[in-house]
C-alpha cells in the first residue's frame, strides 16, 4: 500500500471513529488498513448478510456480562474495551484489551454463558452478528470459519502472553511489555498520531491486567517515566525509548501478521 493510500485509509478511519459503522461492509474504513487480510467479493457479501446492524456502548458499560447469555457476536469498529473475570469479592483480572477489528463473544459458544465479561473502556461502536447463525458461516464459507478459528487462536496467544507476564516478569517488565504491546496494536490500526496514541487505560486497569497492586503500579510507572522510557500525559501514551522498553520486556518486535476481519 502506498503512503498516500495509507494516509487516506487512516483519515477515513478517523472520520468514522465517533460514528456508527457504515451500513455497507465494503465501505468500512478498517478494510482499507494494511493490518487486515483482504476477503473475496463473495466472502464480503456473506459477511454483509451475516451482519445485523451495529451497537453502541458508553464507557464503563458491559458488552458481555459474566456468566450471562447473549444472542450476539461483535466486531469492534471503534473504541477500546477489555475482557475480564472477577472473583466473588470483586477482585478483577483483565484478560486482554480489545481494539478495532477484534472479535467478541466467540468463547460463549463453548460454555454455559459467557465465561468472562467484556466492558467498554471508551465509547464503543460495534458491528453485530447473530450467534444463532454462526454454524451457517462455517458450513457455507469454510474460509471465514477458518478466519474465526484464527481469531480464537490469537485470543489464546494474547492470554498466554498475559500469563507469562504475571507468572514470570517483574513489575517493570510487565508494564514495559503492556505498554509496547498496546502501542504496537494501536499503531497497526491507525490510532497513533504524532508518535502518540490516545490511551484510556488507567493505572487501575494496568494493575488488574498485570496482577499488581495499584500502589506498585503507580511507583513502577513513575520509575519508567523517570528513566525516560515512556510518557503518559493528557490521556496520551508516548514511547520515549521504544528499544529500551523492548529490551526491558524481553519483547521481540517481529512483523505482525495481517488479521482476518469479520
């Protein structure tokens, strides 16, 4: 993709960021981004027929309630969300964060109710698909069924990375890993502007994602900032020394594969 085409795609994404997804999937600005795999005209037509409109959620609103059933699957069009599990006393583990293009709700197909919750971190715009028609997608378009399987495997990989951080990385390594990973994911879907990204993740979210206390999270973030590795100001994240963060997190910056978009 040329630089001009990429800029045009990012501009289109920004134009739709605070609006409902376009009615026609062919006009979706996400599909113009190099982060996402292309689909054939027949596959796109089927995705269009599978889709049943869109849904909007305010920041803090549940997209999926833990252990409840939902008739819908979703693709994030704009905004941030996160998947989580809670204990009876209210303690929460954030499993992973959801950005544009991510798919929500597939795990409920294999459990009695949603095995986790999903909450909007910002204003969230979603494309909506009926769960009851999922088998038809696998039967009629196995290639799209494979894409869903790929997305499920990617979710597992993201959760594995979180488990590695919580189980083996130090607090500084955990936070460095989270910052560089979320920045790269945001970067590939066109959310980075001027070397910074709007960052709605609070210190409490970081603590809940990484198994740290809020106090320890605050101290570690301030330490990394004093070392000149990152800056979070006015709701935006800037990586001041990307390579140092990668070394600290033991993070290998490999080229990211294109992602299926349902």
